[in-house]
C-alpha cells in the first residue's frame, strides 16, 4: 500500500484549487523570524520546539490583531444588538490550527516554516514538508460545543461575545495505572498562552458574603468580601470574513488591601497567604459531567463569572464609542433590544437575580419594569434531563454567600407562585412542583426553575430532548407558557471537524462539489447523485484506509498495541457514565470473545474496539467501568486463540487532539445511550461527517440523523423512549434477561466470578450487582437487539462497496448538523438578530 499523504500534503492539494492560497510566504517568514529572534531566542539553531510554536503563534496572531480591532470599532459604530454567551466551560481547542484555517494562512505558514527549517537544518519531527508534527502538539485544549458556537457566531458576522472563567487548571489529564483512572493536573497555562490578551484596565469587583440593609433610600448590600475579576481576551476569527469576535475569560485576583496592623503584629505572611482563598475561584474547572456536586467553591465560580460579566455588559451598553467608558445611555428601556444573554445550562443562572439586583438596587429601576427587562434579555438552554445533574443549591449556603440574591429569588418565586395560583386555584401540588424553592429536610433552590421563570425562551438541544423537556422535565411550565419553549438541535463546525481534522476527505468532497459546503454544510447533498459513482466510492474508501493506517501507527507508538488497519475500527468515545452505556459495549465484546473461543475455526470479521473517555473523579461506578474495559482488554489482547480478530483498547486521556485522529479513522460510531437520556450528543455528528456509520439507539440527535440519512443507513436498535417509559411502569427486571439469554448470562458470570480479574476475583461485584438489581439505564433490556444489530454491522462490513455507499450517503446527509445552522436559528428565533454573510472590511483598507 502506498504511504498515506500527511495532512500537510493534503492541505497543499486543497490550496491548488485556491481554498487556502499560499499568500505572502515571504511576509509570514519575515514575521516568524522576527518573533523567533527578538521575542524568544537569539540563535535559531538552539530554538526549541516550543520556541517555534510560540513564534508561529505570534506570527499568526499579528494577522488577527488588526481585524480584531477593526471588528470591535465596527460594532461600536453600527451599534448592533450584542449576543453574550455565558458558559462555565469555554475551551477553544487548538487555536493555532483553527486560526490558520479561518484566516486561510495554513499553507503560507507551512511553507514558511519548511523554508526556515531547511535553512537552519532544524529537525523537529514530523514527516517530509508537514510542519505540523511538532508545532501543533503544544496547542492542546478541549474544544467544547460552546467553542463551536463562538466559531459560528464569528463566521455568521454576529456581534457576539463568549464569557467564562479563565481556569488555571483545566479538566484533568487522565492516566491509566494498573487499569484504573488516575487524575493529574492539567497545567495548561504553565508556559503561557500566546492567544490571550490581559486587560487589567477592565478589572471589576465581585462581592460575596456580607449583610443586607433595607432603608427608605433602597436596599444596600454591605460589609462584603471583594474579589477582583481580571479579564483575559482571546480573539475568535470567523471563516475568511475578516470578522474577529472576543471571548473574555475572568481570572480571580485578591485586592491589595493588607492592613499595616497585620504586618506590624507579624501577620503579614498569613495575610498574603489569604489571597489564595480569593484566587481559588478561578483555579480549577469542576470535572463532573451530568452530576451535580454542591460545593461552595462551585457556587462562587458561578456567581463570579455572572457578576463580572453583567458589569461589563452594562458598561458596554451605556457607552457608545470604541474604547470609551463614559456613559451615554442612562435609560434601560432599550436594554433587551441591544443585549441578548444566553445561559448555557443552569451554571450561569445567577445572571437572572444579579441583573435584577443591578437594575433595582443600583440603577433604581422599578421592580416590574426590571423583571420585564430581565426576562426579555435572558434565554436558557437546557442540556440534560437527568435529575442528578440539575443544580439544587442549599438555601443556607445562599444565605451566607449571597444574601441579597436569596431575597431576590424569594421575591421572584413569590410573584411567580401568585401568578400560578391565580390560574390554577386550589392546586397546591402544582405550586409545590413549580416552586423555585424546594421544601424538605434541606431547603434548596432549583436553578433550572429559576432559569425557566426568568427567561423569554427555553430550548433543548435535539428535537427528542426538547419534547422531553416540554412534556416531562418542565411539563407544568410548558402548560403555563408553551410559546416560550423551542428546539435548537446542536451542531459542529465543519471547519474544525472536517477541513482541519480530515483534509483528505475534505479534498475528495471539494473535487466533486466545490468548497461552498464549508460555510453551508447543506451543500453536501450535492453528493447524493454520486453515491454510486465508482471513482467517489474508491476515493472515499482510500481516504478512510489512509486515516486508519495513520491511526494504527499512532496506536502502536503511543499504546504499544499493534492493530490490523484492515479490521473494523469500532469506536466509543465520550465521558464515562452509566447512561452512555459503555457496559453494553463491554458485554458485546465479551460475547464476541466467547464466540471466538467456542469455535476458533469460524470466520469472524476482525474488529478493533476502542473505548475512551474520562470519569468524574468522584464517580465510583464510572471508574469501575474503565477498570472493566482495561481488564477485558488484558485478557482478549493476549489470548493467542483470538489473535488479530479482536482487540480492545482503552484510549487514555481522550481529548480533542486525540479525537482529531480517531474520528477520521473510525468505521463504526457507538451512540448507544438509553433512549431518553442523551440530550443531543455532538460526537455522533462528528463521526457521521467524517465517514463512520452509526450504531445507536433512537436517542438525542441520533433520531434526526436517521431522519436525514434514512434509518436504513444507520444501525438503529433497541428500546424507544415510549418503550423505556412502559418498562418503567411495568417494572424493569434485569434478571429476566439474565436468565433467558445464555450468552448474556455467560458474560455477566465471567465478569462477576473474576475471569477478567483473576488477581482480585470480586473486583467487579459492585458493578454486576448494579446491573442485576438497580440499573436505571436498562443495559440488559437492549443487549439482545444490540448484539443482533452488531451482526448486521459485520455482514455489511464484508461488502466494502456497499459499506462505502452508506458512508457517502451519511456524509451527504450530515448538512443539518452544522453549528452555523444552529446559531442561525438561535439568532433568528431567540436573539432577534439576522446573520450576515457580508465580509468585514480588511484592516489594510482605509475606513469609510
């Protein structure tokens, strides 16, 4: 087989058609050398890999700055409605690559770096002319849904800002030690971040604790502890439109108000150490996924980002000139016409009482008018239906930390309940269900209820999820205000998740339909008439095989596992959680293993099963699932009878840089959550776009994927939402399936009796007990259908041509799942703004 092209070589093929022209290589090279020589090192011959990365990052950033300034000036001149997207998790991924792609600079940079390296004889790893082998690896972060949205907002020309926390430590790095997950700190800022710009001049105070004083002049929040919020700005470029928006992340700083008295009595050191208590607020990201853990530090983080952001939003609303902080607007009547605040999950829910506090206490706006402004300004996106994931904060914690906000929430709730009581007289149970304050041993504040009450729009993130939100989670609220509820199916950015991570496939598509699909993914439907085209079938299959060969080499190097690139790459990567049902996958693997052992002479389709993801540090069952996967792999991978027919690999420390390698190489995408539990998923969309076929339940966005591509082009199995509900009413009895299905019983017994953990036979007792006696996610109920569906997968995989036809059909029908489409719907239906395809004025041109 011919050696696969590197991604750099693929991008150069693309550039021939003018997608990413080389531009002025000499200019890039000159700028790069300047940064390398003056900013970092004096002698290029001793420059390190990181020096080269930083020099290139600064070179690319130079191209951004003029566009960034011009964009912000343009917003102040035009005074559009601004969108503020609030999220507690804002990781922008590999910014260098994404910026080069969006600016069309990647090939100019490749060529410039190659020339510099050739000139000085620097070997930095990587193959041939592909300058990425070393430089890009230093630029590793998590790329979230929110990051996709910011990319699309800039590409669509919206005046949008992302607001969050600048965590000193990101989500942990995962190590696997003896099969167990061990967490290590992700010190991502250790070597600095070349993309951020500190803005100390916009530092703002955030208050905690204290007491509330009511007087004739109004309400005052006194004797508070102050923490300073210092902003760091990161540019977010749109795709080839010269628009550069801003993501502003807040870092907590202690104020410099040490008392001389403390110093005189020898308490200076303690006074300095006390700064840590304030600065801990932005120290670390809470890694729990779909699991609420009520820690005071987390509540502090949530208020910290909201309080700083709203001060910034109001300052920007009041001023009219770029860089000016002098207030021009004094009336808040037009606030909802100029400001839209999107609450990404319940984490920024405190924006509602905080905006009320500012309007009523500080700006002296009448309560009813303030409430009207708040509701028209705020909108809420729900991301989960799992009850354990919904935030419910103890009233006692609020009373101590945010006493004024507790008063405001009580007042909001009282008016809300009065309204409900007037519409449903005598329905006390309804009042209890709809209250923001939950009574009980520990009074709690239901933050989701607060979000629904205080927003003018509430949306789920896939159609099936939005229906569950309306008819189950917020049923009473939907009956009260049905017009408030919407659906906004999630999406992914095709720039990062196709052009950047899979240039071979992007190249193949562009040869047939041009490049327009990168900003209008629905154009992929132009591939449908070509589903039977022999040349396209051959090229798509070849790209997939090249990606598999590259990923196989990566696995051998990084994990020491040799896999067969011709085997089916069966991939299940996502956070480890019971509802995502990695256990169902494990049972199928054990079943395949037992079948091979029972009849070694039978023909089996070779399969490499890859499972990856992080478990929340405090989530015992998730950690047990990881241990089970690694234990099964230890037995299966070393059994000579099995040989190369079945391999099981746990992908350690799954993150975006790994996703960008595994997703283009995957043949089969596992999306097997219990119907009604996954809100949407975006991994399912990434796999679909990159040419993997989906095996999945009718859950989350899988439903719409099956609609778009035709259910016959996915491998759909298992219980539907209504079946799960019926089973709940009847009573789910796992032992019925265990007794009835011999292969299931054998697999469960092997896990239970220590076959996969011979040194500690009872290692998985808790896990098996859960599956048999209190499995909320009904793994056994879907086992039989899942195994049968996997047999259909094997059957089709043996016919490469028919398999590839389904792959092409899936790619052609994935256009709906672009974040550009999602954000266009948010803009029109929720924020009341119109996306613009107009290109911003380049900074090199004189202003009008």
